[in-house]
C-alpha cells in the first residue's frame, strides 16, 4: 500500500481508480473537506432547484459525480439526477449549476436528465 501511495501520481487513471477502491481516503482528508451531501443546489440565476444526496470524489478529493434530488416543476415530488463537475461550481452555500432554472425545468419536462 505504501508503494501505491508513494507513486500515486505516476499511476494511470485506471490504476488510480482501482487503488482508490482498495483503500479509503485518509481520515485527515475526510475531516478537512466537509461533505456536500445535503447541500442545496441553485441554478445560475439563483433559484434553489434541488439538493445533493451523494457525492463520489476522485483521488484528488474533488467531486467527480454528484447525485441529487431535483424538484419537479409542479412541486410534486423530486427527480434523481447525476451531475458531472463540468455542470456546476462549488459555492460556500452549496452548488451552483451553469444552467438557469427555466433550462433545468425544460430538461426535466423533456426527460433528458436521468
């Protein structure tokens, strides 16, 4: 394990992913970065559109994939969605998507986000 830890930067992305599955991140890293689970998700125009439910971090500790519950247009239940890092920015109060609330609602209506 020490060899993998010492040489992590030189491993291929595939090997890095396998190594991450073998051993959880060090406790001190988990303590330094608070979890985003439960954080609000806002649209680019500042409207709260959902909440983070699960965060999958990469080897660098940054979020790779976010699972979220997004509110429905009519307020009847929520829709689970996956959000990739290119779709949001982490803010002090949660996440901000790069899309406006009307764009998000349109995608939910058309069923494109799953």
